[in-house]
C-alpha cells in the first residue's frame, strides 16, 4: 500500500505541476501554491469557493484521521502503567479519550495564541519526532537477544550484522536530519526542545520503574493465591 500510494501520489503531483506550467510561465509557478493558477483560470466566485472549500475539506479529512490515531500510543502507555490512569478515561457516549484530546487541543492552540509561525511549528514537530523515531531503530538491534525464538522463526529475517548496520545508519540519518531542522531555530526554541527531551526522559525512567514494580506486585500476589482458586479462575 505504501509503495503504490507513493507512486500514485508522485504521478498525481507531477501531472498537476505540468498543468500549472501550461497555464503560467515557470517562474510564476515554481515553488508556489496553485493559488495563482486557480485565480487565472477560475471566475472569482468559483475561486473563493475553491480556496475556502479546499482548505476546509483538507483540514476536516486530516483532523478526522488524526483524531483516530493520535491518542493510541498514549492509551497503550497508560494501560501499561507509564502514565496516570485518569488521563485515559474514555467518554461513555462517544468512546473517545476526552482528556487526551483536550491536551492535544491545547498544544495545537498554543502556536495560534502565541503567534508562532508555521515554519517553527513544522521544524519543532518534525525535529523532535525524528529523535523519537531513532528509539525504535535502536530497539530493533535488541530483538535477537530478547526474543531469539521469534527472531529465529521470522519469515523476514535479516542477518544480525546487516540488521545492526541498517539500524545504526537509520539512527545517524534521523539524528542528522533532526539537527539540521532544530539548529536553524532561535536559541530559546532549542533550549526548550532540550528541556522537553530531558523531562520526557525522566518521566519515562521513573514510570518504567513504577510499571515494573506493578508487574512484580501482580506476580507476587498471583503466587499467594491458593492453587484451587487459580484452577477455578482458569476454568472460568
């Protein structure tokens, strides 16, 4: 799906670009949105409808898809004990995690309230997310050690030296891209980014200890349950 969609979208963009160049000279459309082309070929009422309607539909479709996945990783973290349980409260009527959605709403509103430019938002968001993506690449190198049987019987098994090489290469690329994005920002944004990363690391560290402690307590309690009660529970 990723390969087919990428090829299809690439061809679609290429066709749109060729149409734009056919309407206006290249210097007038290079690196610019389709606003100038649309204004040239559409009547004013249709142009206004195109601009407003297109933006509204783009936002609506993107927001709907975002609402369905943006809280999922946090819900898993809450379920595993890494974050407070009340944050994962789900609305009984709509089935939505209202507190998590409210937090994301506040985060999304802050740049608008403070007047932060879209370029800064994009650089911060992408720069930090690239750092986050480096952790799964690092975790992949531990799969053969932690889950040797699953690695051994994997239908798509990469030899361990190649696996490590790919993972390290990915980490280097991600960190370099993150540095290029964040280094262009003002000093205040850079300091804020590092503070955010340090606070997140502390929360993850202490939450990890707490989660492991809860697991140990559950295992200890399960050992203290009489064998008859365990058998009865299994039968149920």
